């Protein structure tokens, strides 16, 4: 994982080594290493299908703290050069293939899976100490398992119970912007092989094949937009909601839920939408 992350962060302007940065020289140096690994409880998490679901592995969900070190060059302008290099690296750490984990392999033979990479902190040197390193700390969420361990087959699953223990996420991502009068498509992916509710359920009910959604205004009495349909059928595991922005700027929240037979829909997620001029 260190090697692949170093490759993703490397650019023509700055090579990043998997390991400590090189000794101070004529050019800025950079390296990265896993500083610590901590167990992680993944509630409601997902695993990419590319992980070959038929090859079952007992995995350990973890968060790895990675330190990316930028070492200044020697000579005049060393401090400014190190700052410029660290700025570019911080930006590259939030690039799509790194932040989403898409740039990492999905092969069980690798022994690890990266789901997301989060920037945590950037420790800069003291203004009075131009020779100190810049250190960017990242948290890598994923899973690990022994590369030598063969896949394990367990007892056949009769049915799975899917439990939702909380409301919709309290900390959604940044708002999606759409111009007034325009439409915005929102893609929803639902992967529920079974959905069982109640203590008397002896066998799983059919997986829900639709989602329900509503628009809730934020900071205003009326929504800034509306949905073309509040109930949308799933096409495979995907439902597409169409948000139609109104004529005036505003801020809405689109809340998505899974309907249950004769009960209250179960919150599944939300996204903020900002209507801009």
C-alpha cells in the first residue's frame, strides 16, 4: 500500500519514495510510511464488488495513519521550495484516485483494500527553523488480511438480516451546486440482498426495489427545488433522482429512504443541493 500510494502522489515535479525521504540535497525530497494501524468498526460499510465476492476472506477493517514527509533542499530558497512542494502534495492527497481509493488495486492477492483516504493534518516547520520537515498526515480506511491465507468457505447463508441503527448521516458531503432553472441528476446505489424486519420474520422478504425521497428546505420556508418523482424504482441496484431547481437561489436537503411494508421508511442517506444564480 505504501508503494502504490507513493506512485499516486508522485508527479514530474516531485518523486515520492515509499519509505523515509532522501537526505538533504540539491532538490526537495519526499517519502511516506505507515506510522500506525488501528482497528476500525465499519458499521454499514460496503466492499467493492471487484473484491471477488465468491472468494471469501476473513478481513480486518483498519485505519492506517500515514506520514508523508517533505524534506527541504539545501541552499538558498530551501524553505520556500519545501513549502511549495508540500502544498502540491496536500492537493494531490485529495485527488480522486487517492481520496476515493479508486487508484489502489482490488485484487485479494494484494492482501489489502483501500476504501478512502482522508487528509488529517499538515505539520509545518517553525518559522525560525527552516531546516525542519513538513509532515502531512493521512488516514487510510480499508481492510487487511494475510496474503498467504487461502479463501475460506463458511456455512451457507440462509438469509441475511440488515439492520439500520441510526438516522441518515449527520455530516453529509459538500453541497452539490446547480444553476437556477436547471435539472440535477442524483444517483442512488442500494445493495440489499435481504431486508428482514420484526421478531416474527422466519424468512427474508424480497429486497426493496425502490427508494423514496423528499426535499427539505434549509434556512427557508419553501424548498428551492423539487423532485420529478418522490418514489423511484431501482434499475438493478441503482435509482436516479431528478432534482429540478427553481428560479431563485436557495439551499435544500434531499433525503433518501428505503420503504418498508406497512411501516415508516428507513433513512438511507442525504445530500445537500445549493441552487445558485
